[in-house]
């Protein structure tokens, strides 16, 4: 039993069922249409560290059976206490043990293959990563061209503020993630108020186009 | 229903764990009037009251191996009071009464304000402790009425046989 200081803690969704269902709906929408920028409205009093939309997304997804890995800027912050209090999730120190991971903007993201990738028999036992980025720009020629299930033809997306500020390196990791199919992690890229889903089936066609 | 929390504190103020233990068992009829206007103010919920099951464990004789006694219904909540410097009150209360959990949490938040502590202690905690002690005495008396004393003829030290032999 560890005691935590509750005095700075914000409330969760004002209506737990309605709030988490509408966030879950947005998350489902984002994964169904990979690369599409999806608004994530919520009324939770999210912590000061990390993006508000990521906090609300994890608040909706986590429960006491889930393990969560936090990047250094978030571990030990009010975000960790907030998620522990409201969801009861288990915080783990090793990224490989986590079912969910949250990487703050500006933090290094561990290599994607370091997260749980699932097995050939149980590919569902892989990690879901929530990565905070600065902003999205959709329909731009300066970004990635995404293809795969859920995308009619192709869709264009530019992401600013990826971990390490190196979109090419990130895209290379992503194609390795694609190659491990059916194993692999699923991503949510999160701007302060919007999310983009990148399931493991989505391919990045032109990994080197996007500028940092 | 009586715990180590109830040991006499020799006039010292209760610490938070102790007053929370007292508040958790405070009947609504005592807690509601003692809180006055605070009982009717709309709290800012951190965690709205929710009822669930908690597994109670016991040890035979207080020292044996742990075993599961059974599940009990517990209602818990956490709230913040605007006028007590944002103090957070928490309550875990046996039973399903959301209202009781809410008021216990309100009282917990108020108790964290040093200025109100003494007054609340006198108005709320002391009467509740007295009520709990009375309850305990009644239960004790009821159990006492069914007590059976077994009289056995105590053997004198030495024993009758030996005495006979000596004679």
C-alpha cells in the first residue's frame, strides 16, 4: 500500500460511463480510420504533465488489470498519481512488461520492438503505445503517405514533434513493426486535443518525406 | 467492530487514520447534524460514491494463518471541499449508504483544517466514540447473559489419594 498525496489531484470524467464511452468511441474511430485526425472531447480534469487527450484516453482504456509504462517525464508526476487513483492500473518500470505505454512529448521513446509485441499465437497480447506529439497536419504533401486497411487509397499526414524529432528514424521503426505482423504494437499519436490511430497494419509509403 | 484504533489516546488528538476509522462507523443520525451546512453543500467529487465488495481476512485466534472470512459490501468516495483549502476527504464505509460515505468524507476533509479540528472533535468524534462504546457495552452485556459457568471440583494440591495414603 503506498499513500499518495491527493490534494492536487483532479477529478475524472464527470459521468464515468458516458465520459469513458465517448472517449472510447473516438479511439475506435481513430483506429478504424488510420491517419485521420480525430477530435477527443472529454470533461476530465487532466493532470498538468502530458497531453490532456492522452490522459483522458488512458483514463478510458485502463483498469486495475492493466499494466502501464510511463516515460521519465511522466513517471512520478501528477499524471502517474492521477491514473493510479482513477483507474487502479499497475505501473511498471520495464517497457517490455507493459500492456500500455505513454510517452510524453520531448521524451525519448524506447525502440518499438522493446515493447510487448505479442506472440504468433496471441498477437493481441502486444502493447498499445500513446505517444504525445506537438501537432498534426493532414492532407499535406510534406507528410507521410499512409496505406492499409481502413484507408481508401491513401491518406496524407504530417506529424510534428515526434520523439527524437526524427520522423525518418521513426518511420523505419514503424516498417520493422509492420514486418513483424501479426505481431507488433499499435500506436496512438496524440496532440493536445486530437488523436491519430496507427494500427500495426498501416504502412508508411514515403518514410523520408516528412521534415522534423 | 472494535479495533486497535479505539485504544485510548490519553487526551491526545486523534491522527487521521484514527478519525477516519471512527467516522467510518459513525451513524448518519450523529454525523448529519454535526456537520451543519457542510452536510448539504454539493461536494466536488474526485471519485463519486461507489459500492463494491471487499474480501475480509482473519487469523484464527488473531495469530494463526490468514484465511478468507468472507466478502463485505463497502462504499467508498473521495471529494474535495472548496472552503477548506482544497483538502481532500476520503471515506471507506461498510454498507451501501452513499450518503454515509459522503458525509464521512466531508468530515474527514473538515478535520484536516486545524482550525475546525477541535470543534469537530467535540461535536462529532466524541459523541460517535461514546455511541460506539455504548454499542459495545450492550453487545457485551447481551453475550454475558448467555455465559455459562462450569463449576468443577478443583482437586486440592497433593490430591486425595495421596492424603489417604499418608493416613
